[in-house]
C-alpha cells in the first residue's frame, strides 16, 4: 500500500501486514508504530488530533505529545 513519506513527501510503501514503512527515495525504514509517532510529532494537524484523545476535561489541558510515547 502506498502512503505519504513523512520525510520526503513522496510515496512510501506500507507492508501488507502493516508492520513497517519504507521509502525508496529517502531510504526511510521504520516500523508502522514509529511512523505514526513520527507523523504525530511533526505534522500539526495530527498532533492536534492526538491532543483531543489525551483525556482532557474542561479547564485542563490535553497534555503533550510526550505523554503519548
């Protein structure tokens, strides 16, 4: 399956069993879990979404991405 490479923005390959991501253009090679963390830390849209799931309550912050590691 093709997905966006978080380093070079070209097409990367996601293995059929969703276990790893590779990119032939920039030599990215990481597990899918590492890929998700990398994208969450480096793309504002995704970090905002993860913040919504940090269990925040009214008047409290959602926490930081470090709490998701």
